C-alpha cells in the first residue's frame, strides 16, 4: 500500500458449476458461538435450491446463473439485519475527517460539518440480538450525543450508546424495537483468503443505503497506521476487495454461508474513496469486545507486561526457528515483574499461547487482552541456541502493565521506538535495543542506531 493513505470509514466472473453448486448447498446456519448480546436462534436453511433455471439458459452459463442466485439469496437474508446510523451533536473541538468533495456533490457524503459546534455523520451497523443490540464502529459514534437507527423497512428509532472501545474500533448501540432480525455471526478465524464475501452498508450517505457489494478476502492479519493508533490498539484486519466507501463503516462483511465474518472499518485510498482495498475488524475480535461492553459498559484488559514486536528473519535465525513467525520480547514494562520472575527473557520469541500458535503481535494481543488479570497463561518460547521453553505467566491489569508494539508503523509516544529516515544518506535507522545488541554480539552498554533500510540509488546504496 505504498503511496496510499489510510482513511477510517468505513466480482465475480464465470464460475465452475461444481463451485456454484457448493455455494447453493450452504445454508445460513445457527450462530456458531453465543455472545452476551445474542440469544439462541433456531437453525435456518436457505430457501432451498434456486428457482429452476429459465429454459433459455445457456448450459455454458448455468454455473454463473446459480452463483448469481446464491449471492442474491445471501443478500436477501442479511439486509434486514443491517441498519443506517445517523449520529448528531458533539464538541466543537472534535477532530473530524475532511473530505475533498467536488462542487455540487456535497449532498452525497455522510461527513458534513454543520457549523463549528454541531456535528453530523452517518454510518452502518447490524443487529446482533432480538432485543436490540447493534454492533458498529467506535468511530461512527465518536463524539456524538444522539443516535438514530433506521431499519431496512424504514422504521426509525432513537438509540443509546452502551459502550465504545476505540482501541479495537468497536461500539454497541441499543434500540427498543420489535421484530428485529439478528445477523448470524460466523468464525473469522476459519475464514480463508480467497473466499467470496459480500459487504453490506450505507456508502456515501442516505442516497445509497443498504448497498451490497461483492469481492473476496484478499488477506488476513493486516495492521494499519490509523489516526489515534496507540500501543493498546489491537489491529488484525481482514482485507477485502469488496467495494467499501465512507458510510460503510460498521456494516457487516458476510460469507457465502450468510454469516458475518467481519465489520467493515477502513479503506486505503489516495482520495478517501474505494480503490480496491477495504478492511474489516474480524468478528471474533468484535464479539469479544461486544460481550464486555454489554456486560460492563467498558472493556477490561490484561497484559503480559512486556514490550514486543513481530519477529524478523534475523530474530528467527537467532533462535533457530525454521520459519519467520512469532512475537519477539524486546523488554519488560514497568510492571513486568511477573513475566520476568516466570523466566521470560528479552530476545525470546513467543510462538504459542496455551498450545495455540502465535504468528504476529495482534494475534498475541487477542489471546491475552480479554483474559482475566491474575489468570495464568502457558507460553511457549523459542530461545537462543534452538532452546524451547514453556512458561506459566500470570497476567497483569492493563493499567499496570502495557503490552506495547514497537517498530515501523507504530504510533508510540516514545520517539525512540520508531525507526527514522536519514534523507541525506538515503538510509533508515532504528534504535539499538538490547535484543539487537545481543544478536550482533556487541559490547554491553554500547549505544547507537541500526541501519534498518537503504534507499535504492541513494548515496549509501551498494557502499
């Protein structure tokens, strides 16, 4: 995504007959996991196979026709769960995105300032329980005082904010309305790159509400340098090429099984509008946050009390890992005594939590953050010389021990945590931390910086 800026707002071709038949046989199943905001619902099936194909259907396009019918069936079942959210009020000091809108097109865009002290915006969300809980993005409701929710059947209700968690961009609203249709929540961990998905929401304001677009899951585990990102942010985005625009924020990303696998949250674009890159919060992460917001109105987190970053190729070689994966322990936070006493060391690479593999930092954060402080977790680490150790570490309250991520792309307040560019020489440097010094076998106490990258063609290139 080089050369692109990230903005928080949130295709098919000819398919083989066998693939289309597989889609048609998939039903909208019972919710695979029950959340605090959800209630049991009976298993439902798709309305059976699609209608008989017209007699004039060309056999060579029969698979495409069946695929089209499958998408239409999923859209029909999911759309009643999607809502249009209008947020109003707020502070004159609220920082609001500024869009470059061509003259005459202002009415199409949801983020329109109405004077310095009054703000108005819109977004999307989806119903997750029959008693009116609605899942959306935290930035959709950020700073607003009143919320209006419109359903597909045009009913409108005032909503109250149950809670919001900016660190994961998840918020929960509540309306009192009869005959609601909850969206089935799927398993984002089981979603695979290449799977078809539909994005449903309200792009560009009221004129394009309840729009459905299609695409595939392009990637998983993406981390974005979004405004307001901190060392407590948990970012594990699903990337999709389904068209997402301003106003889609908070809407569901739906699998061909009719289950929500993500919540649309951001786009990467030079203009602020769809350019082929959309990002969604995984529904498993959103569900964990939602359960705490509904139960307590806030999110309580636990942490290991260590400073970490994704492992690099040099880190993997240092500890004898055959592949590049895991999370490197750089140092201990101020309240990291428990982890230190349990035997964790700087330079260790965490490769598993409670026997579940850990590939990158956001995955580690999710496995840790929503556990109870004081609870112990089993951590498997890879250590210098090919040593493997399993440790039991009690978790700390997040107020006492911060789980920080350092490195390129991190918006840490500690300026030494991020790498810096040295334009004259055409190089990029990073601080010399304890782990890097150990790997390079440098004298203890030596200070300086490490060359992290060299610009091709620059003065230092090939020197």
